């Protein structure tokens, strides 16, 4: 029975560890889009949720590693009240960048999660 409990805990623990907080500014320390060895592909998916009762505009700025970023690649989007959007492979799909690694600064007009 202990093995069953351990397996159950190992299965549930990752979903319980997902955490975040509502904010008007956050940094994502590692984002990018790069090919790996043996056909592996690495990319970043971002979820954004508007938990308020008013539309909120978010701005995603990509800060490419190893260089100054005075005018970073960026995009804006609006989230309606209660809306969640998923930005799959965000660096390539929204910014058109390949072989790019860095960080992201996400700001919004109101609190988003």
C-alpha cells in the first residue's frame, strides 16, 4: 500500500506545485526557441489569465541573452474579463524568432495571473 501512496503522491505533486500570483509585472527567467540534439525541440509556452472584471492589455518583451535590449522584440494582446490565453511557442509564434534564448518581461494594465 505504501508504494501506491508514493506513486499517487508522485503523480499529484507536480500539479500541486504549479503556483503563481496576480501582478502587473513579472519576469520569466528563461524563455526561447531552440532546436536540440536528436530532433528535440525546446520552446516556451505562456498562459495568461485576466481574473479582473475589466479588459487588461499585456505587453510581452523578449530580452535576448548576452546583449543589451534597449528595444526588445515585443507584442501586445488584450485579455477580456475572465479570459485565459495560451501562447504556444511564444518566441517563434508571436515574435518570429528562432534560435533565440533569453528572458521575458510581461507587464499589464491591471493584475493578470
